[in-house]
């Protein structure tokens, strides 16, 4: 492996009002190397990469690039230097073609201004895609591609800058295993061409496969740089959280009540779901596993009336209930906690109290007036009970961390006295350390008699938490397995039942 | 440790209550400050500016109609919506009031009820277009703005309706003095503002106004019947439009079919100057009233100084830019917006 | 805008072809003539009176009138669209009240090219070349001499205030030609004949917004304790000024107010003494003369006068019932 140093950051610090985001952090990257950067959310990974790509300015520290001191003052300058970043959220324009997206802002207009030379552009894009062994038509509209293919377009775009450094922020978070594998193939191509790749990921298993070195940061501080070959996942995790965490747990066997709380019969939707039926027992955690697009979130949304169903019945404690809108679901005591908390769960610009009482405001009123005293009281109780870390109930929710935001959403449904809680990816975007707390909370809720549906794409999480595991594929429920009979291969088998 | 929030907000803890309030309401404190500075400036330039005659008749009375419109649209803007129909809606309500009061010889209360009902219905129509037909508020209310303009002209047969002497006491709604020295129009504006403020801050409707504006999808998934509440909010806005129309007819002694177009923009400007976010989720009636007063004080002051009218427009434009820009700067400093 | 002109030209050419093929000789004497009148507005009663004059005259002369105007007098482009549409329907003649005094020139030229005679009313377009049969703009214009009307208002005002003191002009538009003429006629006359009258800087209530006028006058009353007179250049402004007097609880006649046109409220204010008087134009005459000129030209080839001054009067509480004045007032 080439060891010529391509890039080095040393002693980088960055302070935001009231927060020391980075403190004296080091990071370096060699030619032809994949260097993973890991840390919990809020550890400073993104901040560091934003400094490197010119979005933020560093307060102190030095950046050496190809032997020269540089000062990356803007994203444009980063591009000129040859540093490209692929953000976690894709930045593509769905109504433009693959080629147009790749070359946006750099259209070659020299010859026939102001008209674009589309033929040339398509040819260039085709050449680039071939070089990366990507089977994509440059003329396809990006909006018609799957998320995975769109990710590939982002990578092609980054490569098209012909830079030396490519930063990938959580590139596999929405990819299937097969798609991840083809992404790795591209990364290996880039490596072979002598490029340096900075790889940020929460999926530590991937690092073993793709990275050469791993740098861990925690709370804005540099912790350690490890050679991948000489370390293992538990070590990385313990460095990230500062203590050891058990990765492969199974739930304690809880005394299971056999009362069926919720019975779903033959739910179908226009586009995806086909005849889904299952039962949920009191005090049970029913895990829902499956690949992206298998229909788990769609099932939850159809169940709570957020999207229309074409068929199917829902029974609550034996009684059929008509759920046509989310308000019907809430009325029936079903609370839905979306994977995208910021979009579907929280009022970010409002305070904790407001969010906690959001689903139960009529319960805090007298003659239409909201009683602010009891509302704040309930919020303080929730803060204490769920250990929500916030200076007070008046804090705006956007200022809380992911884990605490999730607790606020949970508090909202507990305040509404919901007996059935649907958690969609309960720990997405939540730190390893805080995940543990959410797990404990879920277990506690179940043992207190709440029934929980937990949708998760992380198999260790499903295995750790669920009493039973329902697996979906292509809109159908392919199997429900008892935890004691379940392992990752079995689940994957069900999850790919209808796939080619 | 990384899970613990570390934000500017955390510092609030150590501070005194007053400081906390100032910090939280800094936008309004600044707006109020600007109002005081403007007032002082014009008073020094021409002392007649602060005479009660000018303050009551020149400044406060000229705030009544746009002030009531601005109060109504504050609710809509906090939901993240917009209502362009409030200007021509005022004309439509005024004409309906004129028609019915003059034709049916309704008394004062009857006339006010007609205005409020017509305004409320217009709001319901807006609400239905936005929720059931799922039209964007801008488009829906652009359509009703046009329709209201047309209806006002059709119903009035393009003639102003003179309230003549047959309608007893109609002019007293705005011009009378229930409280000595204070024109009723001003009293109504402030009572209307107080009621609106209570609705916004203390009632279920107010909470949902903020909730919808912060995140309507999350609000809906929390079991709130967002569509119904939105219709109610647009209706409430319409009720204030009706009140503004009653006020306008009382001030003018007539209902003018072509009056009102453009008032919606003045109302929106007042709301924005008052610190309500055009993106929704944040705002206050107090801010809106301060914003409306800033506009009136500015225009009245410039008139008193006899600045050429063309330049008056330019100054107003600059003030709007400055107000919103300074608010943005302040929020960015406080880490309020990313 | 460019496209619009292009379309206009194409439509005009097509119309020309149509006219040529069907033969302009189609016996104009017998058939009912079709006239298009594009006014500055429909909403003000002034325009309603113009319309009445035009329609009545047309009925007498075996012609029909399609009368239309934009919703507000600031909508120049709306009005030009209406003009283009009127040209496209190939009427026998067009009457046009110019909102866009220069903007309308190319549109009028298109009408000329299409062989449609145009006579202007109320306000003439300002295009190159004189009006008349050889003009590409119009045959002529039936109008109120607004400069002279403004001057008359100044004479009356000076008489009311004894030739000295502060006077405020509240205009209804800074861009509309009629508004400009009414203002300038007044101001020039005052400066020329009554040097002791002090004119405050002119204020404007755009579009004749009565409420804005009220606020302007309320402020002016406070700022100028010695204000003697107010001149408002249209009905809305006059109404607003009267209401400001009421709100300030001024004694009747303390400040003299001269307005323009009529309308129920203004007439009531003049009768009650709140307002001193107003200038009325002859809107019925404007409509009638326009139609008369066009029909006679198309049917009998009578060349109309290029300028028809339809006249104006000053009226007050005493003269309001005189027949020649009452005929021009509307409610």
C-alpha cells in the first residue's frame, strides 16, 4: 500500500456559541487509503468534515494538503483543491438527468453559449460511469432511480471533480447488503487509483471490510487511530462511548401475557402492502424486520390511518375499530413514533412541554383554555421519569440531542396514555450509548403492560429487543419467528423470500 | 456526555427571570425599542407630532383597519400559511355590510354581525380550499382575493354605498368616544388585540396554531384534526377581516367597492416587522401591534415632516428590510436559526 | 410585451385581410354599427355615467356599444390587453380613454392599420403626429380640459379663503394624466394669480383610496393649525377629506374643501356644508360625443373635430339643483 501522505489535519479546534465542537483534533489520510472516522452523534465527525470541505471555518489548527498548508475557506475552494464530500442527505435534483446532476454548475458552455452541449455532457457522463463500472444511463432522470442508484450518482459526481480526497458521510445508511457490496467495489476502484477516502459510518461491521485505519473521536476530542486489522468492533465501541457495550444481547424472558391487544387482518394498500395479518399481545415487543422498501413503515402508516388502506380490518381487544385518520388511531390508543422524528414526530421550534402535551392538549384544558401549570408539571414528570437531559421543560426541542428528542416523543405518547406504541427505527440517529437507554426504556414500557411494535433495520437490535420477530418482504409478511428460534441468517432468508 | 445538549439555551438557567424574558422576547423588545426611537425622533423634529390630536387621530386611528387585518393574518402566518384575500375581502365585507344595513335598515349590532359573518365565511371558504382541495394557501387565497374583488364590484353595482343619515350612529363605531379622549376605533383595536392574544396564547386553538406552523405533519400524526383547525383559524382571520371592514365603513361613512386591494400587503408587512416568522411556528399579537404602529408612526411622521410622498415609500421599504434583517441577525447570533 | 405587440400586429394584418375581402363597402348606412369603448375603469360612477351617455347615444343612432375598462386606473397593461382584444374582434369603430398615454401608441397604430377608426375620450394618448383623419393614433378626442378645470377650482378656492393662507392639494395619482392635469391646473393658477396662497407639498392617495386620503388630511390638520383649504382631485379623495374633518370635529367650513366629480356622499357633504363645492365634468356628454363622432364618421364620412371639449362646472350647495349641473351629477 502506498504510504504517501495526502492530507493531514492537526490541532483543529472549533467553537460554536456555548459549545466546544472540536478540541485539538488530528486526522490524516494517505494515498490509496480508506480511513474511517467514527464517533457518536455529536462527537464532531460532521463538523470536522465540514471544516475540511470548506463549509465551516476552523478556529485553530492546520490543514496540510499534498505537502502544502492550505486554508479551505469555501466549498468552491475545496473543490478546486480536489476535496469532494458526499453528504448523508443526497443533494441531487430529481427532475434532472444523471448527466445533468453530475455536471451541474460546470456545464461546458464555451462553444455555443448559452446553450448546453448535451451530447458532449452525456458522453462525458457515460465515460465516467463506465470507469466506475456503474450500469447507469446518463439520460435517466435521477428521480426515477432507486436511492442506492442515486447514491452512485453522488459518488460519480464526486469522482468527476477529479479530486484526490473523497469524503463519504454514512453512504450505506439506506443501502441493502447487495448494494453496499457494489459500493465497496467502487471504493476499491478509487483506492486502486490512489485516491484517499474518508469513510464515516455508524455500521461498524462495514469498517472491517472496507477501511484500512479507523480514527475515533469522542465529545470533540481525538481519541485514537487504530489499524483495522489490529482491532475489533467491541474495542472501537468502547473507545467511542468510553466504556464497554455488549453487542449481542437477547431479551430477558418476560412473563408473557396472552391477551391479544391488537389484531390486524389482511391489510392491503394500493401500491405495496398485500394481505398483512398479525396479532400483538399485551406487554409484548413485536419486532418488524425487513429490507428497505419491504413495507414496514407503510404498514405502520396504513395501520394508523396516515395513508389509505384498500382492504383490511383492525381489532382492538376483540372489537373492530375503523381507523381512517391518525386522530382515530390516537383515539384508539395507538401512538406512532416515526423513524424521521424531526419531520413526523416533533415540533422542533417549540419547547419540551408543548411537545409532551401535543397529543393530549384537550386533556389540559378548561373551557378551551390551556392550563399551563399542569402541562408544565406533566412535562417535568416526564423529564424525570424518562431521564430526558434538558435544562428545563422550557428548552426548545431542537436544542436536544437525538436520544433526548426520541424520549420527548415517547413522553408525548405516554402522556396520551397510549397502550400500543409503534416505534419505527427507534434508535436511528441515536448514539451507541444513548441507544442502550432507549432499549431499557422499551423493555420497561413492555413490562409495564404496553404493547410495542418495533420496526428496525438493524438486526442486532431486532434480536436484542423483540419477543417475536415479524419479517416483511415486498409488501408481504413472510414470517413471524419466536426470538429463541431467530438468528440473522433466518431473518435474512425471510426478508429476501420474494427477491430474485 | 456527548448526549448532553450543549447550547446557548443552557445558559438561561443561571439568569434572573427578567433577563430570561428579555432574552426570549428580544425580537419584541427590539421592535418596541425601534417604535420608541421613531416616536422620539419625530417628536423632536416637530413637537406637534406628539400632540394627542395627532397621536389619536393621525397615528392610532390610521392603524385600526390594517391593525385588525394584521391581527387576523397573524394566526394564519403562524400556521405557515398566508391569506392574500384579506384586502379585497375587506371590500366585500364592507359592501355586504353597506348593502344590508342600508337595504334592511339593520341597527349597529346587526351591521357588525353581518360583517363578521361574511368575513368568517370567506375564511371558511379559504380554509376548505386549502384543506379539502389541498391548494397551497398562496394560490387558494389569490383566487379568493380575485373572487372577492369581483363580488364586491358586482354586489355594489360598482357604486359606493353611502351610509347617509339613515344609519344612526354608524360613524360612532370608529369615531365615537366611549372612553373620553380615545376614539372607539382605537379601543376596538386594542380590545381585539387583547382577545386575539388570549386566544393565541391560552387556548387550544392557539396551541394548535403554533403546532401546525411548527410541523403540521407531526401535529396530524399526534391525532390532531389539522384540517378542521386550519379551517377554524382561517375563519378567525376572516372574522377580523369583517371587523376591519366595519371599521372602514364607519371611518369613511360609506362602503367603497374598490377599496382594500393592497391592504393585505400592509398587514403582512406589519406582522413581519413584529417578528412573526413567515415560515410559521413563531409569532405574537403584541409583535404585530407593535409592527403596525411602527408603520403608522413612520408614515404619519414622514407626512408631518412633509417629506415627498415618493420618498415616504422608499423609507418604508428600507424599514421593512432593516426590521427583518436585524431580526435574522439576532436569531443567528442566538443560534436560533441554522 | 414584445410578443403581445407581435400578436397584435398579426391579428391586425389578418383583420385587414378580412376587411379587404369582405369589402369595406358593406353598406354601412343600413347596418347596426358595432362599437368598442375601452374606458379607464368601470367601477367609478364617473365611468358609469360615460357609459350611459355612450349607450343612450348609440341607441339613438342605430349602433351598439360594448363598454369595458380595467378594475383600477393603475392597470395600464390590463387596459391595453382589452384594447388589443377589441381590435381583434374587428368592430366598426373604437373609443379609447388612454390610461397608458404613451404605451398605447403602438396598439392604436395597429387599429389604424386594421382600418378601424378610433376616437379617444376623456384622455388622449400622446403619440407622434397630430390627431385627425391622417393620424395613425386617432381621429380626435372628446375630453374635459382638466388643466382648465383645475384652474377653475383654484379660482374658487382663492375666493373662499380670501386669496391667502395655506392650501393642501391631495392628488389621486402621480402618473395618470387626468390626475396630473387637475393638480397642475390648480397649482399653476394659484402661483400665477394668488401669490399669497401658500401651497403645502402635494400628497397623494394612490388610486383615490378614501381611507388614505382621510389619514393624510387628518395629519395635515394637526401639522398645520392655520390650514385654510384642501383641494382633492377625485371623488375618493374628497370623501376621505370630509371624513377627516368629521373625525377631528372641525366646525363646518373652518377648512374649505373643493373636490371633483359627484357621488351620493360628496353631494351630501356639499349640501351639509362639510364640503364647499366640487368641479363636475360632463361624463354623459363625453360618452355621447364620442359615439356621435364615431358613428357619423363611419356612416356618413363626416370628419369629426379633433378636440371636443365637453365642458365642466363648479357647483356648491346653492347651484347644485341647477338643471345644467344636476344633469351631470350622479349618486
